[in-house]
C-alpha cells in the first residue's frame, strides 16, 4: 500500500529492513518515492520535507531497543536524527536539482532506510554521466553538487540504465532504525 501525502509517496513498513535498488518494493521496507516533472524545482522542497519525515519516523518508530547517543538503550538522540536529516536534505536537493536542470525530462527520487543507513537514489532519463567539476568558482552557484555529495556521503555512485542513470548516495546508520535485517 502506498500513502500519498504532500505529493510524496511513502510505502509503509518497518524502518531498518531491506530496501531495494532502483525503488524495488521489498516487503517490510519503508521508503519514499517522488516523481518530478522536468523543471519542477518547487517540488524539491516537498522531497526534502518527505525525506525529513521519513527520517523522523524511522528515528522514533523503532526506537525501542535502539542505542542512543549516550549509549543508553531507548530513544535515539533527536539532534543526531536532525543532523542526519540536514545532510540528507542537502545532498538530495543537489542531486534532484542537477537532474531537473541538466536533463530535459523529469526524475524519480527514491529514499529508503535499511540496517546500514539511508540510501537516496535520483533517476533521470537522459544519457551521459554527471561530471564532477574540478573546482567551483567562489562566486558561482554551480559546480558544487557532486563535490558536496562526494564530501558528505558515506558512499555514492552512478549506475547507467538503458534509458538514463541513477545517481545515489548513502548515509548511516540512521539513529533509532531497527538493527539487523538485510542489505541496504
């Protein structure tokens, strides 16, 4: 069952379980999926909001038995969840904006939380791999997206498909998400 709220689809499930690549619906996973129209930069805000809500839910719904920042069993440190959400929102905004600006078709954003952390994938439908600029100018506002992803993500990469590509990143673990389970 998919729940649509504020233009963002969420697939209910337990946080911390398997999440499939390219938005595969794996039973028991909790993920967010959002389809974006070409040039719809206003939708970036809704994706960020949905991502923060997904992290908030996973940071609290499975907190029983989770180890918080203090090392005590119980609820996760809200500041740790907020910090992770801030970085996740920034990196997601960069990848989504790149997909909407540098391609002439829309994009699909999928985010899921598994035992090793958060994985966000942005799929576009244009050929070619993104190019990381060697050095962004200090006065310019372009050229920093992949540099930020490379600097802040625990892992990231690009997978090509028959039509387009997926640029993804991982952050983790998510404070309060259920331990164990399969691969993210």
